[in-house]
């Protein structure tokens, strides 16, 4: 039986309200087309979550199938699997979409072929295309030369527009709300997962209120206690909070492919003297790090100076990872603007329009006094003259030793009230 290779879902419903204005989306396409022209590239085939989302406002759900966004010098077209129906078309900026079916294994490449007539040099993402896909592309398109488009695309994403910064700032407010929800749920004997579920649900409901036309997907919370705080990305468990536990709050609202984070160290009811000493020192590193996030400073130099602070207290060996990274279109399962990470091996110089976190972390092994993972995390916008902190949640021992269930020590209350005020 012969089945159709492509399906037409154009016009199935009406286009959704976009996340960004047409002028913002056109700005992005104009910028990548300048790169393509400079590299003598006829078209670019984006395959990653982050670049497809960045240039089209469509975030795909892979589930074992291939997706794409074909950008040439005139048009942009999303390539999606039939299982998604008309949703990719409704979301894609410009309203062009090709949908392929499952009936033949090469239908994805058949869809690409409809969009690449005359193309001799095709940009692809070398850091995303795996060996299997690259070999198939070479086999299906023997007359095309493949050129890396990933690195210049990343460089463009690192500088945020005013619309992007506004979007990110609204999300950091929601992360602060998620943090407050954590406190509503914390209590000795409460399982980690119950705290995380309450925080996530609170953030999703607020996202739905602020962005009534947005897709509600991927927002999450990691809440860790005791030994589980030793890793920044440790999953939620059913471990119950104990008195004196070190706690880690990690709230991650996701809106239209953009992710922000709020991360804080806390304690359940009480903290030992050594815990307090380490916590207070990590907050000092956090404060100094934020002071260094200004135009002209390099990522590597910032990391080296903060290393010296840890070294002065014989704590450098307990540092866990880089001191921060770029924010924008990224998530825990896709995207990473690796050119803007606060690490010793990254020489990128900070520029206005970058959005960067400061998140120093140390992990003290379980057999030592003060054991646990300590991390504070703020997001800052690099400005012409310095930076602007868009995270409003308090940190440190004065604020985040949690007392009775759902209550903070009094010093935190006025700060939280400002952090969660309406947009």
C-alpha cells in the first residue's frame, strides 16, 4: 500500500499568539542570514531544540523523531513529524511548515529535499548532528557541502535583545514565587518530592496567568536535603527533611524555551557553627562574583579571582563547577551557550546585553564538619556601566534558616514580600 510521504497541516486551526514581536523574530533571522552570507552558505538546517526555538518560536518534542528548521535567504520553514499535527505550523514564525509521515524511513530527508533545490553549501550544527545523521545527510545529499553554523549561531544568541531581557526578567520573578512556595511546604518530616511538587505547581499557575497563550511545559523544581545536596543537579527523592538538614532550593520556570533559575542554600530549623561559617563564606564569594560581572571582564579572569577567595580558606578543592553561565534559550536537556561560562578555560569578555548567572558552589564531603552542598544563584543583566540583578530572593543565614513549617525567620519576610510582588 502506498501512503503519502508528506502531510499538510497548514491552516489546521489558527496561529497562536507569538512569544516575541515580528520585528524581534526578523532581527534574529537577519542576523543569521548575515552570517550565512559571510560564509557563502545557501541555507541552514537547524536541528537542535535551542536554535529551532530561537529562530521560529517552535519548541519540538523529539520522542525519537527528527525535526528541523530550514532557513534560506528568503524564507524559514519548520520540518516536523506528523504525530504533532498542526501544532508546529501554529507556532512557527512566518507560518511555513512541512510535515513528514512515518510511512518511510527517509521521509524526513524527503521533506528537506523539497526545501533545498539549488543548495550547494548547507549550514548544519556540528555540535548537535550525530554521526548517524551526518552520514545520512551525506548519503541523501551527495552534491551538498556541509558547513558548521552552530558556533556563529551561539555567538548571536549570547547577546540578548530588549524583548528577550524583558521576557527573562518576568521569569525570574516567577522563580522567586517558586522559592516562596518551597517555604510554604518545608517542614521537618516532609518529603523532598512534596516540596518540589508544590513549588512547580505554583510556578506553572503563575506562568499560565502571565502568558495565557504560552505552552505550559518543562517547568520544574529540584529540592534536595542532607546528603542529596552534594550535587547541583541531583534529582528529587522521597527523603524526609530532618532537623538540622542542609537544604537546597532550585526553581526552574520554563516559558517558550527560555529557562531561568533560583538556587539557594537553606537549613531546617538550625545549623551548626561550621555550617554557618561555610555558608557565610560562600555568600561572600557570591557577593564578590556579582561585583565582577561587568563589561570588559573575561569569564576566565572572574573564575581565577574567585578561586583565590576559596583558596584563602582552603576550600578550593571543594568547588564543584564553573561560577555561572549564560541564560536564554536553554534547559536541562538542551542548549548551552558554552562560549559564555564563568570558567578558567573560557576567555569570552562580558558585553552589555549578556545575561549571566553567578552561582558559586562548594561541596563538603559527608565525613567532615559542615558537610553538604552550598550554592547561591542570581541572574544578572550586563549593562553599559555594570550589571542589573534581576533575582530578588534573599540568601544567607540571616534569612534562610527555616523555622516552623511554612515560615521563615522574621528577617526574611519583608524581602520576600518585595520579591513576589505582581508584575
